[in-house]
């Protein structure tokens, strides 16, 4: 006998990434950390396998008065957070647009609010074929679907042709479109849309929007990993403004990775709107959504982010810490990429970030072969996801040859 409604019948509901991470933890307990490579979770770990937690973040947080930890944050977030998260999002690249921010529990909340307020029931959200799987969960949970474009062209660059074609088809059918672009430092591939690619996209949005002002084009840039991307990672933000009034740019900001606040559930949805009316409408709809879902966000996390960004000395210490770990991550990724090239392991184009993807015909079988050697890696639909964010440099050097062996064994 089924008690849940038909639409809510789900498979176990357990995230497959957490399942493999659990097996990795068991292997570490059994064989010792030195004998296991755990490349599963999307969080930054030190070389000894400890979760990195930024000192500045936790010093500020632990010095908050109790009332700033215990109190409600207000439905759209505390005012200081709503201002400072704009700094955290744009830094020196604030677009010339009407900007509003509404607090959400992590980037996930921002994505949820974009889906709920900018698409109709049954609409399809535009995603790349390589993507973070929970986008599909959020779409399904909200009774929406999804359509895919191919992320890469034959040169490993952004596949404009595929993007424009699926985009136009959806827009014609639905009269509106929500396109989620996770850049820079895309999960799972590490791809970052380049400035020339952004310029071409902006031309496309502008032409398409002008052709029919009744259509609605919403671009959600998911910047969950932006603070771990290299120099110039925010340069595109200024370009994404000044388009026709039927184009709206949104940002999903997450404090999970950039502030090491994963479990504190802190983030925001921001708009860079073409006019005040659209920005006000955005704030009203997203605030209403907050009230109707999780109500408030986490007060102490908002206070901490606001205090760090308000105080020049605190911000300097925080940015120095972020930079130190960005370098650690880049060194690990460079080690993996260099060794992959040496052994001839084929990768998706990687530019920045926590993850590197390896195309593979049978990812599950390849991951199982690696698991037998105590190498835990995530099997996606189209390949394997390696996580230099979680693996010491020495292991980043060791694994490409073993991954190649597994991939060669399963490829047709
Ligand atoms: C691509 C992408 N977007 C958004 C998020 C949102 O994370 P959170 O809700 O923890 O801020 C994640 C987290 O893993 C992610 O990988």
C-alpha cells in the first residue's frame, strides 16, 4: 500500500555520492588512510584527510554574541548579509544593473527559488549533459523537467551550436527559459566559460530577446566554486548587464565551499536586473518562497559572512586563507593533469575547481574496478569524477595510471 502521492514515489532517496563516500570511510577505518584514496565528497580536505575549516570564519563565528546565533534571521536574511553578500558575490566586478540579494540555505536554496519562480510547472530547465545531478532533483521536486545541451564541442570548448539549438527550441515551446550555467569551475568537469564565449552568449541572448520581447530569458549563473577558480574568474560579471529588459541574470551564491560553511547552509540568490521593477519583483517572489519553504536561513552564518566582508582586516585575513587553499588545490589538479597527460588518460577540458572528469563508456564498472584497489571515485552517467579537493598531491600523481587501466578495460 502506497501512502505517498504518485509523484512523490522515489527510489531510496540516498545520494549515490554519499553512498560511495560511506564505503570509502569504511575502507579507511579498515585499511588506514594511507592505503585508501577517497575522491568522493565535494569538500576541501588537507593532506591528512581533515576537513579544512577557515580560521577567520570560525574565529568570527565563535565570537558572536549568543543572540546573533540563536535569533531568527528574518525571512530574506539580515540586512547586513543582504548587502555584504553582494560584495562577496561580485567583488570588484559589480555589474551596472539593479541588484538585490535574498538569503537562501546554500546555493541549493538559490537554485530552488530560481526554478520555482522563473519557470512554469512542467517546463524544462536547460542544463549541460555534464552537470551536478541535484539540479534534476530540484527540478523534479518542483514538478519541472530538464533538457540537455552538449557541453563540449569537438575541440573541448563550449558547444555553442548545441546550446543555441536546444535553447531556441525550449524558448519557442515554453515562451520562457531558465538556463543554469555552473561556471567558473564547473562541477563535475572543472570547465569555465571563457570571456570570448561569454561575449558570444551575450550576443545570442540579446538578439534572441530583441526578436520577441514577449519571451522571457533567465540565466542563472551558479558560482558555487568561484573562489577556487583562477585569476579573472569574476571578469564576466560586468559583461552580463545591459541586455534587453526581457533578459534577467541571476546568481546562485554559495558560502559552502568559499567560506567552508558546508553544513551551516548559507547562500543567496542575487539578481542583476535591467530595471528596478524587475529587481523588486525578484526580491518579493524569493522572499515569499523562503517563507513558504524553509522560512529563515542560518543567522550565525549570515552574521559571520557580513562581519568578515564589512571589516577590511578580517577580509584581508580571510582572502589570504582562501588564496592559500586555492593554491593547494591548483597544485593537486596540476599534478593530476600532468600525470594524466603523461600516461595518455583522456579528460574533459578542465580549467579550475574541485573536480576533474574522465569520459568513460561504463563508469560504474570502471569505478568498481578502482574500488577493488581502494580508490573511491564517483561514477557519473558519462564518466568518472575525480576530486582533487579531497586528495593529497602524492595520490593525485599516483592515480591517473590506475584510472587509465580501469577506463581502458571497460571502454568499448
Ligand atoms: C554545482 C553546484 N552548485 C551548487 C551547489 C550548492 O551547494 P550548497 O547548497 O551546499 O551551497 C553545489 C554543491 O555541491 C554544487 O556542486
